[in-house]
């Protein structure tokens, strides 16, 4: 009977439960060893960072009243990757926050169609690690000599940043002549810090006779960056080969789709349902990323045009994903239905009549069990690979959680899209 569980079904469910529990135990025990996550202590919130930033600017005589504010959690990905690859996660964690202050709240104040803007960076612990006052190149100011400007920069480091000049080694100075002033940039490196030719740099910018910028960052050796780009290019080349074979599959699917349309064998209602889900999830994820894209707002435009452009892009991206999913469903569903006529059709799978069937229950149990088993397999694989020198960077799971209002929107999208596209392309159509 389709709706009644037999003894063999109960045994299968029990076996699946045992496998799932064992897999989850293995996966949870070794997960962070296989896929390390960086631990970040958020002592201040986004709003705290905004308050600290505006207070710092006010102390320097800079008024942000009437400016539009945006902020994001931010970090230097290149520096993070370098430290983890050269020192391992434990070695990198020992340096991050002291002296390499990597995790940051970045705050920005702007006005539309105005070049002048302010940005301030604080660590998640509340320490100031950067600021910029962007002004017009034609703005009038003093034309100090390098010696005079360097004195101002050093006084800023001592008074505002609390740094001792004995802990720094001077690296270079640069002067830029503006139409009505002279700007200077001075760079120091932290004394005693040298990791495989990487140094920790401190920079102060002088605009006329005022401090206009401050930054500190890890300077990754150019040779290392070039080698790492070559490594990534080989990985990308392998992905491009796989994409080429996928293109052949889609060409074949187009041919089959045309035949099925001419034969009136496409269930357009099913196509419409999957298309609508893809559209809604993609649009939600795109709109959810607005706080991140707002941080990079180009002040040459008006804010209204920026929002219009983002909304239009979000709709177009959603339409594109919806068309892709609709194409895959229309191309693969008839092939699957004809090949497996005895199975529940895709159109009935999630209908009330399909959900109440034993086949749906057993399939769901097996699917969840295989998910847990795959987590365990992948975890063990990466643990063993790590013993042979394989490496992967630590995950930073905070960006979506902190920088967006609906963090689960992207989770739904990245779950739905691969599940539907890969199953329909490879399993329902190709196999």
C-alpha cells in the first residue's frame, strides 16, 4: 500500500536513523578541524562604531551633520589568507587583534553629488584603526615641506593613536602637489614584525597642514600574491573545463525542449511554480544585500538614482535566475517523467497528495540521511587531506549575519538553486 508502512520500511527508517546519528556525531566532532572558522569577539556593535566614529571626527573639528551614514563589517581578505596559509589558523589567530588588527567596523558618511566624505574604521574591540577625510583636489590649504608635514604626522601617531615612535621604523614619504596645496603621505612599519617578508604598515596622510587620513594594514609580499594568483588560476581553469561540459548538456537540453514544446509535453504550471520560487528568492537575496552595496555608493550619482539602479539590477538578476530555472525544469521534467513513469511526478511531488504518500516519506528520510552522511564524508575527507598538506582558509560566517537584515535569505537561495539546477541537469536529464 502506498500509504501504509511495512515492516521493511520501518527497518529502513531505523537504519537511516542510526546512519544519520553516527554521521552527525562524526561530522560535528571533526567539523571545525576540517572547516575552521575564525573566532571574532564583537565587543562593540555597529551602532557603537558609528558613535565612536562620529565622536572622533567631531574631536578633529569635522561635522557629519546632514551626511548619509552606512557601515559594514569588513576585513582584509588578502592579509587573512596570507597569515592562515603561512602560519596556520592557530598561528594567525595569535597575531590577529595584536598586532594585526584585522576585524573592523567600517563607517562612512557621504552626501550625494559631493566629493567630500568621511570614513572611520574601528576594530570589533573599539580601537581606531583608520580614517579618511576625502576632499576636493582644488581645496585650498598649506604647502608644508616634508619635514614639517612629517612632524604633524608623528604628533598624530603619538597623541591621537597612542603609538610610540620608537616602535616604528620609517619606510617612505611621498609628496603630491595639488593646485592650491601640498599633500604628503608617510609610511612606517612595525619594528620587530616580519613574517616571511610581510610587514605591518602604518600610514598617515597630510592634506595641507591637516591630518587627512590614517591607516594600518599588513603588507603582503608581491611574490606571494603572484604565486597565490597562479594557484587560484589553476583552480579556476579546472572549473572552466567543467563548465564547458555543462554547456554541451544545456545545448542538448535546448534541443529536447524544442521537441517537447512541439509535442505539447511541457507542464508549464510546474515550470511556472519553480520559476516563481527562483524569482522571489533571488529578489529577496538581492534586496537583502542593499546595506552592503550602499556602503560603496558613488557620490557622483544621486541616492535616488543609486536605489533605482540597484532595484532594477535586483529585478533583472531575479528574472535571469528565474529564466534559468524555468528552462531547466521545462527541459528535464518531461525526460524524467517518461523515464520514470512509475515514480511520483515532479508536479505532484510537493502536492498534498504527494506529501502524504509513503514514497515521499521514505524518500525524505533517505535524502536527509544521505545529507548527514555526506557531511561526515566531506569532513573526514578534509581532515585526512589536511594531514597530506591540503589547506583551506577559515570561514568567516559573519558577513551575511551582520551586514544584512535578513541573513537567511541567501541561505534559502544557495540551498534552492544548486538543489534544483544540479538535480535537474545531471540526474533528471543527463542520467
